[in-house]
C-alpha cells in the first residue's frame, strides 16, 4: 500500500458523522486497530532496514578498504575495487556508494510513513475527547446545560 493510498484511506475514515456520534464512538477501536497495525508493520520495516544498513555499511567498508575476500564479493555480485583508498577517505566512499544511498532513502521513506501513521493513531486516540466535546456543544446549543 502506498503512502497516497494510506492518505486516501485516512481521508475517508477521518470525518466524524455528527448525526451518529454513538456509532462514531464505537468505531474508534476498529480505526485504532486498523491504523496501529499499519504503523506497527511500518515501524518494524524501519528497524529491519536500519539493521540491513549497518550490515551493508560494514560490508562496504571492508570492500573499500580492501579487506573483503573475493568469495564474498562474488556472492554479493561486486567487482574488486581497484583503487587504494586512504583510511580517512573510506567513510566518504561508503556514504556516497549507490547501495548505501538507496537503503538510506528507503529508511527515510519508511520512517516518514511510520511517523504519518503514528500521527493518525494519535488523532484516533483523541477522538473520544472530540466526540465528547461535540456532544457538549450540542447539549449547550439545545439549552441542556
């Protein structure tokens, strides 16, 4: 599911039907479950990508400093690196590596998605208070206070 799909889904689920506040109140646990499940999976995906990043960063460091054996390079589909890189420059090579940049972008993308879903879950948590305020306003408008 894309971020746009999540946004579209939330734009459908977010409105509160003022004519059925009891039904809206009953819908809160379902909405919480739905979006928390998405958030949880996304948060786990970010954790996995961060572990993958650490592993890849270590492998790229070994690759650029020349300590990676040829069998591992072959397994990863990498060709031997022909240049001799100074120790102080290895980090610059690693951080500008295409594979490292790709996984960094994935981490950033999925972190943004997780943050978006976390904010939706927080909004769902506050729905009880919003509905209660709506009930109080309706009572006030009808002179029941």
